[in-house]
């Protein structure tokens, strides 16, 4: 088992305590769409955001807890945005007014 597999198992155990859906797989290479992926280099986890061949940011994690915190933060933000969009679309269908939702996001 490599370092990224261990990280995934660690995050999955933490995630299961808080969220009923499984934690998504950790990408290990760039997809070209801005999805954050993880590399293990020189004894550190590196979280990298790359889109269309251009690297936007790269963050090193000091340890497994730091990497888990960063990845869980990203994943939970995506989960919340997806749920908000789903709720907004349902509200628009029922009310007839698509602008009747919170714009804080």
C-alpha cells in the first residue's frame, strides 16, 4: 500500500463519521479540468491544481493530517455547492422564479 492509498483510507474513515456518502477517489494525475490531484514526492504529499496544461497552484502538506484536512475541505466545498445547486434548481422548478435563492455562493 502506497502513501496515497493510506491517505485515502485515513480520510475515508474520518469522512464516514460525518457524511453518509463515500469519499471520492483521490486523483493521482492531472485531468486537465482543474480537479485537484495528489502526488507523493520527497516524503511529502503535494496537492496540485492544473487546468489545460497550466498549473494554478501547488500546496505541500506537512503530514497526513494536513493533507487530509486540505482534501476534505475541498471535497466538502464541492459537496455543498452541488447540493445548493440541486436545491436551487428544485426551487426554481416549483416557484417559477429562478432568482429566488441565496446568492452568497
